[in-house]
C-alpha cells in the first residue's frame, strides 16, 4: 500500500490554494497522469463543502477512473478525500493549509491501494516520484495563478 507525506511552503495565500485544490475539473490542465475530471455533485453545507467527483488517472496504456468523496472543512482549513468506487481498494488523503505571513504551508498525506495487485506493485515502485511530480505541478500552478496577482 503506497503511502506518502509531502509538505511545501508556497508563496500564496491559503484561500487561493484551497480554491485550487477544490477546482477538480481543471486538474487535467496541469496534473501529470490526470486525463479527465468531472464533478457530479457539489454542496456547500455551512462549515464544509462536499464534492463527489471522478478522476481518470494513469500512465501509458494503464488508465482508470475512480470516484471520490471530497470534504472541505472550512474551520480546520483541511480537505479529506476517500474513494467511493473504481480500481482502488481504498484511498485516503488529506490536505492541510496553514497561512504564515502571506505564505502557506501545505501538507498532503496519501494512502491508497489499487485492487489489481500487479498494478499496485508497479505503482509502489514509482510512487514517490509520481507524488513529487504532482506536488510540483500544484505548486507551479499556484505560483503562476496567484503569486503574480499580489504584486
């Protein structure tokens, strides 16, 4: 079961970064290995936003779509994601955002297992590399969208 934790200090405001993460349908524009994204449902319920979304991810000939339940907790400034359906036995990830002097510390933790044991083994071998590429893509996108708007 691949697991990883990444922490970055990004030169952007917290709310801008949260909006970027919640803008799931834009992921194929900048996230490596993401081919399609679709939001099925989005509800703002007071202190949280609940989203049901599909992501199609893969590499080369291996592509699959999974459905996830995304919960943004406005009070904690955190986003929790778990799988509902698709090629995963389980997926749990958490985004946390802490603003410090117009910079934001972003923490991303992920734990998942693919149902196909062969693909799970393959994915485990290159998992850290893939997660770093995804984190770099989020950071670059955030800095391009938001850092320049403050100047």
